C-alpha cells in the first residue's frame, strides 16, 4: 500500500513538472499588409542584394577609384626618355612644400572654409531646431522643402545669381574674402541643416521635460541635454561644409572675381592651362590628405559623443538639478 502511494506521489510530481514546463500557447497574431510587404522586401533584399549593388560599384569604380589612382600615379611617376619609361619621383611634393606662396594659398583656403563652416553651423542650428520643434508637420515639410530646394539648382546658376546680387548692392565687395565666404555659406548651408535636423529630430522630448520638471532653467536644459545630444550632427554638418568649401572652384572663380586665388584655382591651372600635370596632381594629393584628416578627426569626435551619450544622459540630469 505504501509503495503504491509513493508511486502515485512520484507520478503526481512528474505530471506537475510536465505541466509547469509546458510553454504557454501563443496566440497567432495576424500581420498587416504593410508588415507582410516589409517582410517580403527584406527577404528579397537579403537574397538578391548583389545585383542591386552592381551599378553602384561600377559608378564608384569608374568615377571615383580610377580617377584617384590616376592622380596618385601622375603625382609620383615621372616620364623619362630612356628605356625605362617611368621613374618614381617625389620632387613634385617637395616643390610644393618648399613654395611658401602655394602653401599660404592652401592655408588660406582651409581658413576661409573653416570660417564658412562655423557661420553655416551657427545659422543652420537655430533653423534645424525650429523645424524639429514645429508641431505642424505640414509647415515643417514646406520649410524643409524651401531649405533643401537650392541643392537641386545648378551651382553655376547660383554662383552667377549671387554675383549679380553683389553687383546690385555694390560691386566693390566682389573679389574680397568676405564675398568668397558669403558664397560658401550660401552654397553649402542646406548641407549643414540636414544632419543637425536629423540629430534633433531623433531626440526624445521627455528628457528636456524631465529636466524642466526638476526646476532646471530652459537654457540649462538646452545646453546640457539638447545641445549635447545633437553634437554628432553638428560635427557632421561642420565637416560637410568644410570639405566642400575647401575644394570649391566655382565660388572662387565667380565671387573672387579674379582677385582671390585659392588652392583649387592653382590645381585647375596646372591641369587645364599648363603641361605639368604631375605638380597639379601632387597639390591635389596634399589637399586630399588634409581633407581625409579632417574627416577622420570628425568621425572620432562624433564617435566619442555617441559612445558617451548614454553616460552623459545620467550626468545631464545631475547637472540640471
């Protein structure tokens, strides 16, 4: 009798364990048509992604990689009249680095680009902030359209239009560094608004509201939370404007009016008017290296802000209290 009771207890425990270990039956959730379509596109993209990327790689190789390789070859290889058709030569780089006037033009190009980038960010940030805080999506969409519309206009037309405007208000300003900086800001301001707007748009407004509830001033909440959160976008905007301003040729040609000569004008003259392609290529490589360093530093700064963002959210609340 005892044995049977023990057996019953064991079987009871086993059956109880089986019941507790059995996972609950999940009800089937019916997917919407949009979810089904997204899943279908995702499956297709993962299976057949290479055919879609082939045109991109062809364009990148033909228009970017091959020209860069050609410029590098021109800068370090010199043709000879001997059996050896070419020889390795770094004289073009030494010639540029020892030419004080050309080095000064390079420094001036970077300085003007830095000033234009700073002004663009200072103008773009309030505009992006207003766009991100607008409650009316219709108004935000239309203002955003007005901001980005100049991107679709040809740069030559914009340069001629700005040059004509300067002629109307006073032609004496053309051919000055001020006119060149205004041209850079006018051309590349939309490229500064976009990354700042994206950074502000992705911010959770509850953080700012929580800081205000904790008796922080609006200025302090903005400085410690909004501005800190948007710094990666600010760095990206600054880098985009800086790179385009430092390498712009049309702005120097139309706004400089032949009185301002920057490094891009020198590069163009060696490639189009002279025969020393190697020297022009060497200057291009030096400029490209400087731009690469700027991109690298901006990426490092942006990653630093991104990595420290989670920690700094907690620090922000302790600072605004």
